[in-house]
């Protein structure tokens, strides 16, 4: 079973003000400029819908419906929804509804229709997606909206990208858009699988470093752009596969070197539940942040492998939202 993980945060006023200075993009009136204390929250949700193996003929669109519900007033009213393990026909169904509500979408195919016969119910393609309620960023200053899928694969020849080592094409579909008049990058994530003691964990760790480097790049250009990455990272919080995302913890070095915060890291109830003793140390030091693990995947054991990371200098009051298990 999988948890639908959600979170929210406030974009700092600096980001809102930047929107008024970009040519050809939405602008903010002076009366609209808000401080962090009064800015409306931006809401995010991520869900690995297991749209192939878990969907049967009698499914009746349950998982598609759950994604759509997250955008409704009776749901989470998410501004951004990250989806993994989604068949292309499911993506098209979701986008058909969300387009009428002001959302844009990006789908990245990781397995083609004939890649694995019968993988999806109607033999459509399979991959991952991101949906954003906002206005697409203009194609300017080197940005190309038609080229926003990140290639995170490991190659024997990385320079020429020849000899992919992963059995599935590991991509991250991204969208750059104006959300509540503020610029933002949003990327859906599904890193490679395998236990930490398996050779394939090296692929996952390398993919994480590539994605973390891209986030750092986006935040070093000009004034930087707020960035959110969400999805199935296939590893637990204290493992190397999340090092490139968590920003360093000044009181207690937890091995991280990223520039982001995660929606679960202030949930003290789960600080003491890890395999390394690090979270127990968080409790002993009475820290307010920790690489912690409320479970998101329930199988042979309960594990946290799904995350929503946000660049810390642009987001304030990062919190966990609601969770649903299907």
C-alpha cells in the first residue's frame, strides 16, 4: 500500500516581488505584494499511483479519481501534484479534467508502449507526471518549455550518454510556471529501486546527485528560482540517496549537503524511528529538524520513501499535510 503524501509552505515575499520584474510574465500589483506572515500557502501532493500493477479491470478509475480529488476544495486544493508509476492514458484522463481548472501538465515516458507488453491496461506508455496550477513560464533567457525532462540515468559513457545502466529510463518531468504569480520549478521524481546493500543503489545515489545539482543550478542563476521536487525516492531519509536534498543541520551533522527542506523533517513523533541512531540523537539534542520517517510505503515493513523537498531560502513554514493510503 502507498501513502498519498502532501505538504504546504509559504513562498517568501522576495519571490513574489521578483514576479513583477520579469518581462513577458505575470506581474504583481503593489497591493498584491504580501509578507511571509500573510502570504497564502502553496500546497503540494505526491502520489505513486502504481498505475500498472495495481490497476485491474474493476478499478473503476480509483487512482485517477484520487489524484483529481487532491485539486478540489473538498480535497487538498493542491497547487502542484507529483505522480509516479502512471500510464499515459491515466495522465491524459487527469489532464483533461485539470486543464479546465487552470492546471498545466508534463508527462515523461519511462517505458514505451511496446517496452513491456501489457504493462498498462490498454498497452499505453508508462512513466511519471507533474501537474501545476499556474501560468507557463515564457521561453526566454535560455529556458525552453519543450525541453524540461531531466535525464538522470547512469551511463557507461556519461559524456555521450551511451550504455544506460538502468533497466528503466529514469527521468524527471519538470514544469517552470508562475504559481500565485510567483515563479517556480516543480519536478516529479522516481529514483531507481533496490536495497541499500544492492549494486543498483549506486544508480539511485548517482541520480540523486544529478537532480540535486540541477536544483542548485536553478537556484544560482540570477536571483534563483524556488524549486520543489516530490515523489518516490526509493530510499529512507538517512541513506545517501537523500543527501543531495536535505540542507545541512548545523547543530548535528547528519551528512546532508543540499539546499532544501522536507515536509516531514519537523515531525518530532518520528525522530527516534530510524536504523542508524541519528534520529534518536535528534531527540536527545531536542532538535526541531531531523531526517525523519513517517512511513509512506507499507509492505513487508513500513518505510518512508516518498518526499516533498523545497528550496529552503524561498519557502517558509514548511509543514506536512494530509496522508492517504491506498
